[in-house]
C-alpha cells in the first residue's frame, strides 16, 4: 500500500488529531484519527502519539516526510511557530514554516497560523491551510471571495489575489455548546432528550431561528437568545425537543448578519463554505433564507492545503 | 422588636430567599437571607424553609401576614400564579395575586409575574415588584421612563402611566458567568487568579470593553467576544487578570446599544437602574461612556414594591 506514499499530512487541533497518508498528486491513500487534541495527547508525548497513530506508514519508508497544521504549532503545542501577518499567501506561510532539522527528523514541518493586527486583532491556526486547500480545488475563488469555516470558532476569511487579506472570528460553536449544556436554555431539550425527534420539525425550528434574526435586525443576540426559553415555556410554539435547533438558527443567522446585508443582492458565487457537511448544510440553508442564493460547500480541504504547502517546501518532491 | 411589625415580605428567587420584616409605612425592621432559591430549598419543603427563616417573627404575632414575589410563583415554586399581560400596573397585579385562603393560612400571598405576548414573547417574575417599588420611591418616573434591572437575565422595562407597557430580557449576566467559567475566554483570568488586582486597571479594562462596542457599531457580540482572547494572547495589551472586566464591558455595552443610540442625546432623567450597587455602578459608567449622562441607581426596591401591593391587597392594613 505504501509504495506510492509521498507524505504524512496532519491536521492536529485542539480536540483531535487527523492523519492522512498522501500519494502522488496529493491523493489520499489512507487516513486515521484519534481524539488526541493538543491538550489530550497521552502523557503529553507528541512524538509518541504520532508514532502510535502513523508508525505503520513509516515501516517501509522511515524517511517519509510529515507536515502538520493547527494548534500543534501554538505555545501549548509541540513546537511554536510564529503567526504570519495578513495579507498571508502560500509563499508567506512556506517561508515561516518551522523546518525539521536533522536532530529533529521526526518532528513534522509545522505550518504557522495567521494573525490580523490592528485595533481588533484576530488569529487562526489550521484554517489557513484549509483555505489554501479550498483555493487549490476551487481556483476561481482565488482572485476575490469570502470563505466561511463554521466551527467552535468560525472564521470568515476575505481572499484577495490568492492571499488571506483579512478575517474575523465568531464564537458561534462555543456559544452553542455553552448555552445548550450549561444555561437555562438547554434544560427543556435535556428533559425532552429521550423523545424521538422529527427531522422535518427540527429543520423548521432552525429556519424559525434564522427568521427571528431576519425579523429583528436591530435586536442583539443576548436579547433574542431569551426567546429560546419563552417560545418553549410561555408561547408553547416551540417543542422542547427542537429548541436547540431554534437556538442554532439564531446563532448561525447572527453570524451571517454581521457579514451580509439581508435583502441586498449578494453574489453567492463569491462565497464558499468549508467544513463538516452537516454543519455546512445549516449555513447553506441560512444563506438561502438571507436571499444570498446557493453557496457551495466543500469538505476535507486540509489534505489539499497540506499537500500544496509540502510540495513547495520540498521543491516539488516531498520524498527527498 | 415585633410590636410594630405589619408584614413579612419575601423576595424568593432562583438562587436566594430574602425575608424582610416590615413595620408601619413599610420601614424595614429586620431582614434575613439564605441561599434557599426555589431549586435549593431543603427537602423541597417551602413552608418548612420559611418557618425556619422567619418563624421567630411570628412568635408574638402568629397572624402576621406574608407576601412573596419571584420564582416562588412559577411552576417549579410553591404555588403557581398565572402571568399578568402587559400593560401591567399595580391593580392588575393585585387582582391576579393568589390569596391565602383559610386552609392555606401559612402560604404567603404570591405576586404574579408579567408576560409580554407577541412574536417575541417575554417573561419576568420578581422584577415587576421591584419596578413598583422604584416607582413608589421615584414617582416622577411613573409617567414615562425606562427602568433597567441588571442581573443574570437583565430586564429593560418601558413604563407608561404607572404601568409596565413592555419589556425585554438580555441574558447578559448568564453569558458572563458561562463565558468566564466554561469558555476559552475565562482561562487567562483563572490562571492569573492569584495575582493582586489593581482597581484602576480593572476599571480601565471595563471602559475599554465598552469603547470596543462603541467603536464597532456594526459588529456583533459573538465576533467581538473573541477579542477577549486576542487582546490577551496576541496583542498583550490586556492583562490576563483584568480580562474579565473587559468581557464585562463588552457584554454590558452590547446590552446598552440595543436600547440607546450612542451619540444621540438621551435624556438620562428618563432612566433608572435598579439592583446591586456594584453592578449598577458598571451600568452607570457604561451609560456615561455612551454619552447618556448620569443615570440614577437605587437598590432594595423589592420591599417597597411588596409593601405597596400588600397595603392595597389588605385594604390599607396588612394586619387584619
């Protein structure tokens, strides 16, 4: 299987480690994953964890190079890489990668994160690689586009001339997790946990949350959030079992309304969503309800981004 | 001590039970409190808890009447009272109070909560009584004003002709608690927990949070929240020990910007803050930074509200 192997590509974040064995042209030959995010690596032993997960790929090719992106390059990771400043393109990232020197031959090449300076600074680690992978697969977006990466900390990246010109972070996923697990808003759904859910009704509740944001353009999130409770408890219009879908609709639409003007014609061909298909599906639906048309979604762009960076870094031939 | 006692007034909420012994004219003769919110009453025995806390007040006057406001009137409380609909004034609340009938002589008279119907319904329980107490003490606000009750679920009540015409809830306090205890934003402050704090620097961090909202009128909360992290970790402009003051400034100012237009002349004499003095102080500072002048703050209005309702309900003489 490993005869054509060229590169071990690692997407190593806060909550998981995903490893891909890539062959010629960046095709995926094999993949493995563990919940070994940087704070959950067994015994804090990054080299040991990597060897446990991918050691079998190196049995025939001990010199198979490795490249990693994500929080593995943070101060809490394996080896810190300094942020590259916006505007950041592939060349900037490549120049700032921490190279594996001979004594550290086992350490993968680590892709730096990207920072935005200014009055409101911002940071990303890992998403820059997904952005590059997306642009490699959808090159028509390289000249000018907005790429949206939903997640715990969603990123909206403005692309100009193949580089990340600027970006901003939304804590949408983390707010959803906190509110559904720890706040008063999560209680009805927890109590209803064992009721069978109806997919159509869940989708309707999500739509309703999006429309509530659209119908109340001047009203802030911290006020609209309380409607998750009142629509269940007071009006009884929202079934408890679907209340978190409504919450999700509110949060996703609140993110969107910061970036696009509802009603104003938005050119959907200048947007793309990157990430988990189910999550991207929710954002696609919200874009649609905002009147922004059909936004494409792609998944697994980290491999393409890591391949592109490794190709350049290893002068077109990852295996030296 | 109890010779002049006329009424036991109870502010019984989600997290605490505060009991006041009131004398002629509603003066406070004594007060006691326990963390016996409705979900934390020992053995769920409301009558037993009340007797433990206030039984000594009734030794000489077993017929001393009692009145209660707050979550004690909810479905999870002692006895459910239906919500009164907006516009809600003293007469509406009095008519809807659950009266203690002879077999229930120990049960206090319970003040109903207030509900706002419509596309975005809203509810309060307890705050309606604080509003009445505030209007009893500051009658010049009765004709037209906005009363702000900061807290876990902050309420903004529009007053017209002595009644609560409408209101809205902001989850500011609960968001602060969730984000500081459970999110990535709370970690630097937790790590810095033992450093001595500097009050002036803490106040500056709060002001900075407020100004960040003012400087970014088009940017939503879930995006600005991430700056709590980046200003500590990336720019290093925000000391970790003060990062939660900055977070508090963001959240309080986000609440304010929903209600008042920065820059537009706001008549501060039409506003009042009701609640804990330290918390009201933060809101006063934020009002000031919004250019809305000096907003008065008053505390302990529940007693005045309960006295006013009891006086009317017991025909001017609480002790029958």
